[in-house]
């Protein structure tokens, strides 16, 4: 930041240099105009063994001639510009204390009295509470010997305080600025001034006797985003059934006012009718990112229910740096001694002590109506939002949770597959993917329209590979879900739907019985796709109807484009011996250096990248025109292949247009090699 330094004569610049202060005016310095200064530096020259050495200079010594008043007020905080008139960027928590340090130094040759003032600026969003702000100053001699200490003066009382400094004395002033009413992102500014009695009596302008520093702070605090989800419904007909919760707490660094969180506590008190599966919550159940810590788990019976069953826990001592997360997984069961509501919300709260001279603990919760939550007090207005429908928060530091449905409906979606297609597929070579819906509940699923849908959609950006947009989707219903019994299978087809969304009821109007499965078969096609690329497709289950179960995670299938890859390498055969080691070949784009009369051996390696499909009519060729201007074809090695079930239908040959060979078939994962040499023309 630009300094406010003032120098009133060339002689004053000399004083600044003597005191170790840059003459580029980095600090607020005031000097009497009639100051007279004598600066003296000694020099010496010498020789060693008759050889002249570099001239050396002594340190500078200074004599102040005449009575001189001069002083500086320097901001001392360790910010980007140490030693100027501004302490900037100091972070403070709500109602916390920001500590600023200044150095007031008597640069003159006489004793001077400095009248201090400490005031709030008006260009910020919040003020400091000067009545509870504390100021301490310590006077030192220039050899750093302590002369006196005056401690814990209030900010209000510090205004009009006189600090007397003899020549060669300085004072370190520490301001513990107490904030009040500030929230995340607020800024607070203080102005510290020192007025020299000596300079004020010289008759100059009033400003010539006053030096000013500015203290700036910004309010920062952890911005916690809490997301809680549940994996499935809870089957009340099975007392051993479990549902798994996942809690993810993130310190959301997208907020400009966010800060590291230290020693936070995560609290989960289960609703009535639920109990904790105690062995499901261990240190292994917790994962963190970056340097976040796992804390310590304490299980308890502080849940909403009235019994003594373990139905709650706390995780204490968690450190959560900016941008990092902690994820906790645990399972619950129904507590048969209590009544569990059909739909119940399990809330979680996070307590983050702020420290920093504040007694504030931020309490954030997925329950926006909780009387304990205080984020509205310490975050900017509207900065913390909550939802209870399981959707991802859309605001910075937003929170969400998801209802647990306790009923007899439950479904799963399984079977991610990886399939292969050629560059351009046919009906015989398109990828066939299968995904299985299983009714794991106690009620029939899909007996009503809209009760159980699924969607097939392209999952990536490879437009050369996509789900087939013609024909049918095939569904096979296995009533008992047992692959060993086949007399209960029913097959149905649904015509391609441009939206990708299909209703199970349209294929099986009676629905899927408990334990029953429906296997979805769909195709993925390719058109001029590039070998080595891939694409994903996503199958999503969409439960609906009364007491809809939690949708399972989508199944993501992968379709990889396979075919033939071709790598050409070369090696120098300087003597045209025909004996070149395999290690000598290189496919580098760096030019090979060869001389007339020397030979170059080319090797072309074709690889079938399919895992199980052969390729046919593979022709490997190299046009003579590629090299005939500078070289003449020499020997041609026999075609070689790896593996078995390969057939070389055309042996390596020179047909006066190209050097070529044909392999049909080349089995999956196998390679074929064409190798020949050319001689560099004179």
C-alpha cells in the first residue's frame, strides 16, 4: 500500500537513512524542517603481498547538530508490506480479538511527548468496541532494554494518552482490538495517530506534527456444509434389517470469508425408534481428505428415544482445513421398544469453537429450525440454507439431510458391465449391456404405473458411441429371483423411447414380486469411433408411488472401442548386416540420422486390442513411394504373429507398389509384425 511518509528537507532524508528507514518513504515519519545532520563514512585501501585490494567503507556515523525533532510511526504486523503505515489482512473471528502492533520511535535528539489517539474508521462494515479493546505499550532504549511497560489501557482511554520518549527510545504499541457484531466477510478498520508536542510547537501546519497508521481486519470463520444421506428404506418386518447413513462435512472454501476449522465436534442423536449398530461406527468408518483429522468417537444414549439403547454419538477433536471433508458412515436398525415413524428425519449438527479471543462456538445443523443453530448470527444473511429432501445444497455452506422411510418397499440396482465395440458396429458387433433390478422389500414393485421406472442415458461426451436409438429394450422377469429355476421367466420388450425413460409396469403389469428380479438388456452402438476411446452409459432406477423407497445408486456401464493399433518403429543398420537387436528400434518422432550406403530397418506392429474378438482381412502395408526418393527396398522379413489361431494369408512381399502382408484372422490381443529394410541411396 502507498505510504504516507513525509520528509521536509534533504537533511531529513539523512536522518531516515541513519535510523535504518528507507528513504523511499515506507513509513509515517515526521521531521522538523531545520534539522541539521552530519553523516560520516570512513574509507580504507590496502594491499596484500604487494597487490592492491578492494577499497572498504566503514559504517556511517551521524551527528545531529542543533535541536532536532523527528519521529516515525510504523505498522509492524507481518503482512505483505511490513514497515509501512498499514496493518492489513488480519483475520479475526466474530466477537474475537485482532492484534495489531506498531512501533513509535523518537528519531530526534531531544525528549518528546507524543499524544496518541485510537478511533474507528467509517469505511468499513463493522467497528471495534473501543471500550473493551486493550492497548499495551512497552518503551525500549535503542539497545532493546525495557524502560517501562503500560498494560491493558482501554481503547477509549488510550486516546489522549501521552507517551514520553527520550532520544534513542522507541515504544512497541500492541492493540488487542475487540470486535463486536461482526459476521463472516465483515471488515473493521482502526486509525492510530501520534502527535509530536515538539513539532506541534514549531508553528508549522498541524499535519506536520501527526503521524497516522491504519489497522485493517476481516472476519473469517469455518463455513461448514453438512450433507447427510441414507442408503435404503428400513424393512420393519425384518428386525435385523439395517439402513446406512453417510454424513459428509466439508469446510467450504468457496466462501471468501472461510477459515480453517479446529477441534470441531460432530453430533448425531438418532430419532425415536432407531438405534445405532455399534460395530458399524469405528475409525475405519471415517474417511478424510487432505490433512483433515478423524477425531475421537464417543457412542452414547442421547438419542430422542427414552430407553438406554445406544442411539447417538459424538465425534470430537476434528480438524477440518479449508476445502477438506470428513465422511462418516454408520448403520442403524429399528429399536423395537419404541415406535418408528414411517418417514423420519435424522439430523446432525456440527459445533466449531472459534477461539481467537472469542467465546463463540458456531453451531451448524441440517435442522434449520433448531434453536441451537446460530449460523444466522455469524454468517452473512442468507448464507446458510437447509433442505430435508436429500437434494445437494446449492448455496455456499448449505446443508441437507434425507428422510428415512420405514416400510416394506426396497429395491436394488446391480450389474455394471464393460463391453467392447469396433470402430463401427453392426447388429452382430454392438455392445450388449445388462442391469438387474431386484425387489428386496416385502411389497410388489411396479404394479401401478409410475411406481417403478428406469432410465438409460448417455453418460459421457463421446458422440461416436451411444445407446442404440432404434429397436427395443428387452426385459426378463424372474419371479423368484433364483437363476436355478427357469420355468418362471417372462420376457417382454419395450420400444426405444427418445427420453430414455421406461416404466416396468408397461412390461409387467402385475409388477415384480418380493425377491423377484428384472434383467434389463440394452445395446450400445458405434459409428466411426476412434480405437482406444470409450463411453459410459448410466442406468438409473426411479421409484415412485406411496412410501417410495430410496433410489439406489445408478449403474454405470462402460463401452470401449477396440480394433487394430499400428505402431511403426525404425532402427539403423549401419553395415546393412540385417542383424539389428529389438532394443534398437524406436518409434520416436526424433529423426534417425543415417548416411548414404547405410541401411534402415522398419518394423510395423499391428495389435488387435479386442479382448475376445478376432479381426479379419488385416492388411499391413508401406508404400514404396514413402521412401523410394531416398532409399531402395532391401530384405523383407517373414510376417510374424503372437499367440495362436492366426493365419497369414499373404506372406510379406513387395508388389512394386508397396511392401505388404495380410493376416486373416488375427486373434484377440495378438499382434502381427511386418519388417523390412531399405538402403540409403548415394
